[in-house]
C-alpha cells in the first residue's frame, strides 16, 4: 500500500445501537470496561483498525451481548445507498 492510500475495511460496529438499547452512555461503558472514552469513540465511529480480544470480551460482558451483536461485515454504504 502506498503512502497516499488509506486502508479501508468492511467491518461495522453497532455500539450506538447497543448502548441505546441498554440506556447506557459511552462514558459509563468506558469506565465499566476500563478503556478511555476516546478509544471507545474511535471504535463506535468505525475508525478503529483493531480491537483486543480482552477489550471485546469486556464490552460483551458489560453489554450482555455476543461479538456478532457488536460487529458485522458488509460493504461500506454511503448515505444515498442507506436510504434505498
């Protein structure tokens, strides 16, 4: 990959939905998981390049979910595609 290219992926994080379903804030999750708000925000906004299994385990434990509830795979969709 050249310096001008950006690496993309097709993994999507559904942290917003899970937090809303549990009436929990990102800040509360960060404290309970033991990571910073900034790191969870990067994950929530689909800008993360990696996640440690220990962090994934903690998030799943706190939210009472499976990794598949938090992550999905699929093509990147822009706003025009999302409305169709």
